[in-house]
């Protein structure tokens, strides 16, 4: 089938490339000319493991095109996926201006058989509004909801082997169209949920809220473990063995971040406020994660000693999690601001995130090597769970640091081994040795 994607951010680019890989003729469109030129030259604009190879393959097979702006090249599209951003406005509402702008801009080109599929994360009620919006322009195109569940860093596996595909539509023909698009995936036995537009939109929000809830609960239980001398690692393992709970998203850390969880939870909270539908659990998860940032700062201050001015702090990990170069809502950025306010000297290292740091902290001193970062440090703070940090050579590290202190906010290092190597080791939710 001929499919167009509007917006080549993380979701649009991965989905566009992978739709092409499963056999469709895909055109990816963006208003950012620089980005499109880069993509045409075969350079991916985001870090996503494996994406380059899939993009190369599809591009060489003439199954994938990149276009700057809107033109006649979309007139043959049987379906257009909208994958642009839905950020939060200053007043807390979801900003749908980009989504509506796309609908307006594609309108002059598309045929009336072309379905408009909303893949951007939008609040319940949005697809119905879009449907009305395009009707008011005299168009009769279908509007379909098809939320995405791709995790950064694992987006390709998530696309090819999703837990489910969710489709919200208003008639049998639209469901048929979407099943046809996803046929190569559905035929592997993947469940496809067909429902109305509002339910489809809400499924996405409830999934993210549920996952964020799991993380926030375990982070709070880790705080309790520290007080009563219990062990969060054993605890989460045992709790996760209950099949009704499962092991995933029980890992403690510096709080959840990224471009999705914080934004989506706030959007759902705002919707429930507008509709006067109390959502107390959601309120608590947001509050809990906000407090997490202060909690970890206090923990660091307790570990290093209250006066950290002029102390050399090595920050390992800038991104909000491993496997990405994305720094949006990264707990590390918030922490660095707090440490700087105390006049600490910061050196940072991240295997992928440094290339984006200037958009957030342009004068941060970053180095390209883990051991260079920790040299002469008074404390090492591990913020993300990159394998490289887990595999750090502690014997070598001990020789080059000024003070052997590790504050491991992802529990990636073995407590006993760190102590054996001569480090004062602090982790989350465990008794410090
Ligand atoms: C999340 C969802 O997992 C995807 O299903 C969804 O499609 C995406 O948001 C979205 O809405 O577009 P992502 O933001 O890539 O994906 O990241 P996650 O892997 O979910 O991690 C989110 C945050 O939770 C990170 O800060 C991570 O470090 C933290 N986390 C995750 C934990 O602290 N502990 C865990 O056990 C898992």
C-alpha cells in the first residue's frame, strides 16, 4: 500500500521505516528541510539501535522516500499517518496545533479515499474533533486512531513484535484498511484490538500511567527499604514473580523521565480535571515522581557531605534511560541544576547523550570517555543503566578517583564487589555497606 507519514520524529521515523520494511511504499514528510536532507543522505536523525540498517535497505529498494513539505507526492496515498508532537501548553492543556496544522496542510492534496490515521499521542475526544474539523473543510476522509507503544531504544522490536495493535475507528472499512496495513504483523499472531476512537486514545494513556505507577511505587518502597533495612532488589524480584504483576517496570531509579510519561500523565490529569473526573492515583504518581528529584538530591548530599562546593562530581549518564540519546525530561538535567546551585564541579559522560546536551546545558563539561570523567572525582553518580557503567572496571577506577565514592542511582553495580574494591558505595533501597 502507499502510505505517508507526516513528522519524522522518533515515532514517525521508526514507524515509517518499519512500515516500508514490512512491504509498504512509504513517504516520510517533514517541514524541517535540514532533517529531510540528512535522511536522504542516509543519516538517521535519532539514535535507535538498528534503524540505520533498515532505513538503508528500504531506501535502496525504492520503498522509502523523504519529502520536504507538502506537495502532490501525497495525492496517491491510501493512508496518511500523523506523527507530530503533542506537547504541553503553559496552562497544562495538550497543544494540538501541529496535529491540526497537518490536517489543514494535507487537505488540498489527498484523495477522499485516503484515511487520516492519528498516531501522535492525543487525549480521548481528539480524533472526533479532528473528524469534525476536516468535515468543516468539506472533506469526507476517515479519521482513525492508532496509538503507538514504541519504547526508545527498543522501538524496532516493539514495532515488529508488539504486545498488541490498537485501532480506533468508526466503520468496518477503516478497521479493514488498518488490518491490511498491519497484516504482516497480525499474521504472526499479534492481537489486534478494534474499538471506538475514544477508547483507543485512552488505552495509550492508561498504559503509560500504569507503567509509571509501577515505577513510582517501587521508588517509594525503596525509600522505605532504606529506613527499615530491607532489600529492594530481592523485594521487586519476589513481587514480580507474581504473574499478575510481572517483572517489568519494577526497577528503581532517579524517577521516570522522557518525552512521554511526564507529558502524558499531565495531559490525562488536565483532562480529568476539566471533566471533573477525579483521578487520585494519577495525581499521586505525578507528585511522587516530582518529589523523587529532591529525594535523590538529598541522598547525594548525605553521601558526599553537605558542603559540596568545589567538589568534583562525575555524572555517568545524561539521557533519561539507557539505549537512547534523548535528554527530554531527563532526571540528570534537573540534578545537574541542583548540584550547580551548590557550586559543585561537574564532569559528565554519556555514551550517546552528549551530542544533544547543548540544547539543555550548553556549558556543561562533558568528556568522551568514562574513565576521563571519573579521574580526580570526589564522587561518581550513576544516573542511567548503560551496560558500560555496569561493566566499569572498579579496580582501575579506584586508582584514578580522588575519593572512592559511588552513588549508584540505578543499582547496576554489585554492592559487595564495590566495597571489596575500596569504594564507599551507596545504592537505592539497599543497606549501604
Ligand atoms: C514509554 C512507553 O514504555 C512506550 O510504550 C510508549 O510508547 C512511549 O513511552 C510513548 O508514550 O511514546 P519510553 O518513553 O521510550 O516509552 O521509555 P520507557 O522505557 O517506558 O521508560 C520511561 C522512564 O521510566 C525512563 O525514565 C526509565 O528510566 C524509567 N523506568 C523504566 C524506570 O525508572 N524503571 C523501570 O523499571 C522502567
